[in-house]
C-alpha cells in the first residue's frame, strides 16, 4: 500500500512538472500559440491558362472553396506547407488539384493554433462538368454561383456547404461533420454523415432524395422530390413543407420524427424510441401502432397508405386544415 502511495505521489509530481514546463514554454513565446507550430507555410498562386470542363480536387487537411473569378482568369491559390506543395494540372478536359504530400510521417509537423491550409479555386465560368472533391480534414464550400453536371464530395472530418445545382447526381458524404444543402436543384441527391447534422432547404430533386445519418439531427425545409428515404440511428428528424411525388420512408432507431405540412404518395415512418407527430396536407389511409404510447390519427379512408410505428413513443398526426 505504501509503495502504491509513493508511486502515486511521483505521478502527481510529474504531471505538475509537465504543466509548469508547458506554462514556461508558452510564456517564452508570449503566449502566441502559432509560434509553437513546426510546420512552415507559404501561399502560392497557380494560373490555369488552358480550357477545362470538369474539376477534381484531392486534398489532405485543406479548407476548400470555389469563388467566382472577377477578371476572367482561372487561378488556384493554395496556402500550403513549403515541403508539400499542391500540383495543378490539366488532364484532357479535367482540372486536377492535388496535394502531393506523400510523406509517411508528415503529421509530426504540429500546426495547431495556426491558420489551416486552404485551397481557393477562382472560376471564370458558371457551368461546368463533373465536380469531384475528396479530402481528409477540412471544410468544403460550393456556392450558388456555379452549376455542374454532377457533384460528388467526400470528407473524413469537416463540414460541407453546397448551394450549387447539378444536372445529374449530387452526392455528399462526411464521417465527422455537418452537411448543408441549400437552394439546390438536382436529378438525384444522396447525403451521408456518420457523426453530424444534415440540413436541407429550398431544394428540388426530380428523382430520389436519400439521407443517412448515424448520430445527428436531420432537418428538411421546403423540399420537393420524386421520393424520400431518410434513415438514422440516433437523432431527431424534422420535415417542414416536404413534398414527395412517390414514397416517403422515414426511419430512426432513437429519435423523434416530426412532419409539418408534408405530403407524399405514400408514407411510412418508424422509430424505436421516440414520437411521431405533425401534419399532412392530404388524407391518407392510416395504419398506426405504438407499443407503449398513445396513438391519435385521423379516421380517414382515402388517399395513399400511411404506416406509422413507434416502439416507446406516442403517435399524433392531423390533416392540415382538415380533421
């Protein structure tokens, strides 16, 4: 017992010594955290003087943004490590922007508390072919100034904000981060987030709209689509003014489902732990069941099928401006 106490005192002493050393290091640089960074950054401008249609960005830890070019010149401005510059090239009709850092141990450069690396793409046109973005850590911003034939973006850790439309498919995915889709038109939309919220508003999708989130809140507002599928493990689902021509299929393991002024050809909503509530625009043929909660749905017998199931929550649905 005495031996354990002695080792415990030694451990506490080492922790205190470490804290004092850390405080001394910070004081020596005037508490300027950026001076603790071991990474050396520079800003380079790459001029693109050949025509292209599609765009591919393969990044690492950059913040990636697309902005209109005011002088009609396409340029890529990179804030990058001096020892790991980007390559900017034209392959056929494809503009490719790639981080060339292949060092196995590049993460030993500590760049905490400094401005993150960034890639800003200045585009002179408005309509382009396919857009493909893949990065590890960093945010992505695709503004409404542009449209693409298709959009595909995947981040490991970071937020995605997309306001650009796509003639065909639009697919956004992030493991840890938020997805915002706003003011967009597309043929089909697929959104996936493992840990993070998903927000969709003012969006029109002529085909299928598919949304999956493992842990996080999903909110849709003023959305029209051919069909809607939303699945999730943990987190609430809120729909406001969402209209699907075909089927609307909603599923949550743990979380409530709320519909406000929504409608679809047929509706199914299922949650294990959580309530189902809200208003629909037209009559439905209801089938509702809850194991331990109260059920209150209209007694209508017309319209498409509406199947509602909750394990341990209540079910309450009304027809807007109806019964």
